[in-house]
C-alpha cells in the first residue's frame, strides 16, 4: 500500500528532477487530455470503492459521513467529466498510470478488508489523506499545466479545488479517529 | 363677498383639520405597516458561502444557490435548521422565523458534507 503511494508520488515528482532520464512517454505530464481524463475518472472510482468499503465495515459516524461525501462528490465530478467528454466527442483512454493506480488500490482494499473497528478507521483515514495528497499533487503539478483543451482544463481545476477540500476534510478525520 | 371669502378660509381650515385628525386617527387605529421582507441570496462558490456573514430579519427569505459541481448543505451548527442537500446548480430557500415566536433560523452554520465550510446568519428585529 505504502509502496503504491510512493510509486504515485514518484511519478508526480519525477519530471521535476531536472536532467533525469525518466522523462519519457510514460511520464504523467506526457499523457494527452483523454488519458488524463481516464486517470482522473479511475482515481474517482477508486475512492468511491474505498468509501463503499468504509460504509460496509465502519461504525464510526465521522468515517461514515466522510465516506458518503466521497461517494457523492466523486460521482458528481465523474458525471461532469463524462458529460464533457461526450460533448467533445471523445472517450477516456486507458494508460499506464490508470493501471498503476488500479493495481495499487487492489492492495489497499485487500489490506482494509482485513481490518475492523478502530484499526480500520485509522487506516482508512490515513489512506484517504495520503491518496488525496498524491492525486492532488499529480493533478496540480503534472496534469493541469499540460492540458490542452480549455474546457477539460477548467474541469480539472474545479476538481482540484474539490479534492483539496477533501484533503483538508481527511486531515480532520485522521485527527478524529486517533 | 368678503364674508364669502372668510367662509372660504374657514372651510379650508376645517378641511385641513379634518385631514390631520383623520391621519392621527388612522395612525392610532391602524397598526404600523410591517417593513417589507427582504430576499437574501447566498451563493456557494468554490466551497465557500458568499457572503460569509448576512444580517436578516424575521419574514425575510434566504436563498442558497449552489454554483459548485458537488452537493452542499447549509446546516445550523446547533442543529435547529437545515436546507438539506442542495445539488450542484440547484437552490433552496428558507424563511426566517421570528425568534420571539419560536423561530430558530440564525446563528453559525456549515456544510454538513464539507465541515470546513462555515458562515453565519445574524437575526435582528424587524424595524418599525
């Protein structure tokens, strides 16, 4: 789980390492608009899965409220994203980063499903904070500066604002479940 | 002619007295007309209530318009009133009740879905 988070963080910061030889077609900022849209859609759905798991396992009202908000907000963003892609006449395009995110989420779900009570709540809260931090960094530093379509860019900026609020909310949840 | 003229002045004075008296009577008998209720609009933009603080009076309406993609609420911190969910692009209106008659709307409020979003309604008496 931590490895996956670190992989994602590495993908985000790799391009910043000036002169390094890691910048290639497999770098996040080299993805095209529809590939970035696929990553964002995948990231939304992953967090929705985590939230459903939390609602199935946790009895903590703070955790359950947060999970419901994640389902509500990420579903709303995905709905907007799909509407925009439909309007533009394009489909989201699968890519290495979407697959990496999905693989990482499977490990986290395996871990979370084995936890109960306070242990689950703490782990869910910590992961939500780490996940939002990582994805927000990706969107802010690698995606938004490189998106070509103005409407797609506007939607990503709106999404980033939402997910930064989630990050703050996750910080509050982490403190609440300690 | 002169007399008529005097009578005309007296009649004018009488009419004026009647008007003043009628006005005074109306003032005594007719309750003060209530101040017109105001319609307040609070927009929810980028996870913030705009404006953050609003002064309202009993009888006023407050409309929250959600300009964000995601749903929000305006929920009293003390739990006494709640717009419930306002979908992205939607609006909800509540009427401010009189605190003297059990009206509860006012005070600090927040978004139940996003607790870092906070604002305040201050209820003051209706001006007479």
